[in-house]
């Protein structure tokens, strides 16, 4: 994640989570929670998928902010219009974060 983030990922001060199934949104602004989650995902290596054909839909949408500016918006298998191979570690961290913030199972 640090390779694709445009700047210093430790400066993120807000995360918007979007449930792709319902459109429900959650905003996380507690710095301790943000820092913990970023520490979990920031060094995970993602491998670009050979198949870069467009895909439809998503389950988890994430936007990282600095102030009111979206610095990076992504879904688990697509960042900056590049599709990545499925990564269980990355996916599990995202799923767990959503479950914690939405208070339900995904």
C-alpha cells in the first residue's frame, strides 16, 4: 500500500468505508483505529493481475483522506485503475475492519 499511496500514508486522518452491497457508508476518524489498520495493511505486497479487463461491482470500497481531500480510493482487487491478484491477508484485514466498523458479519 505504501507504494501506491500518493504521499505519506501515516498522514491519513479519515477513512470512508462503503458497503458495495447496500451502499451504506461509515466514516472512521479515530486516529488510533486508523493507525492500527494502516499498520496492518501498509506493507502487504500486492501483485498486479495479468488480466486487466474491466470488472463490475465490489463488496468493499475504501477511501483514504487527508483532511477533506481523498488521497486514495480503492477496492480490494483494484487500486489506481490497476487490478491485483487476490491476496487473502489483505482481504482478511479489509473484511475484519468492515465487520468491526459496521458491527456485523460480511
